[in-house]
């Protein structure tokens, strides 16, 4: 009986390992990026400069103008643009609602460059977003939490944060508040702000967008939310939806006062 149990256990471990390997295949950090990492270079910063920075300078659309055309003076990027990442999500008069930085890029492309905006899941939008966060390194996060609309979004964001759903009946709160201080997949679960219930947090919003080594690419905070939702057996919320913007605003508000360290570097 004992031998049968050991055999079955071995099969289960092998099966789960195979599933994990299948899920992760092709997602490991590339040899080139691993070399950068070993040399103390964050591949996310290279991505920000080499891809995002070049896109910022590149003339696009029928008007053949670039982001730099509007936002650079005497060779320097305007301070309001170079620090903008610290203040999003925020109310936007063109949109008539609270949006994140990725959506503001889309509005600029559509309204001022007369071009089809890069999609929120595109490498190009992520690159421009990451570049703007890179420029804002050291700027203290300061999202609005006091205006009527911000309060509405914060309340809704907290609701999304605590909402259990999906096949595993999980929420952000389950891992980052209820299970804070415990270990999941060899990693400590931590609060997303400065602290929760006496447990020191990560001020998570200060390092996203981040280069994820297991994905070999930079992801935004909302894209990371989607990864968590997928792992939790939930239907992924659409990028740019009110639910996602509200959740981003709530999580970012937990880090108000922390300096941006973007792009971060995460497993």
C-alpha cells in the first residue's frame, strides 16, 4: 500500500511539473538579457531607452510629428511630461474621466498626431509608457485621492481589490492582506503599500512597469494585474477598463509618497 501511495505521489508530482514546464516554456529570460542582469544592468532600462526613447523621438502618423515635437524645448523634455508618471491615473478633461498614462498616450496620438493609437497591450504603448516612467525616476508618487471622482474610483478600486471571483475564489486582498507574511511559490507575500497590520509592504506601485525575468519582457502594472488574475483562475479584466483603472489608482495610492524606481526588475 505504501509503495502504491509513493508511486501515485510520484506520478502526481511529475504531472504537475510537466504542466508547469508547459506553462513556462519559452518564457525564461533570454541569454542576452541574463548577461545584462549579471552585469548589473536592468534590461527594463535598456528597453525604456532603446525602444521607448526612440519611439518618443520618432515622427509618426499623417502629420509626421513625434511626441518630442510637442514636449521638448531646447533639447530638454518638459518637466510636466518627465514627471507625469507619478501622478497617473488621474482625471483627464479630454476623456472626461480618470485614465492611466497608457490611455493618455493614446489620446495624444489620436487627437494631436492624427494617427491610430497603439493598443494598450502593444509593445509600442508599453515602451512609451515605460520610457515616461523611466524619466520620472525619483519623483514621488502623488495620485489624487481627494477629488470627488478620485474618491469614487478609489472606493471602486478597493472593491475590486477585495472581490473574490474565479474558480479559486481569490481576490487581491486574500494574498496581499490576509496571507501577508506567508510564502507562496518560494516568495514572501507582502502588502502592496508601505505596511499592513504591522507587516512591511513593498510599495509595489513604485517599481512598475518592471522587467519580468520569467516573461523576458517589461510589463505595466495593469498587465501584471492580468497575470495575477490568470494565475488565480479569474477572467482577466480588460486593460483600460474602469475596473482596471480604479484598481491601479487604489494600488498606486497605497504608495503615495514613495519615489518611483521605474522600471523595476522582478522575477
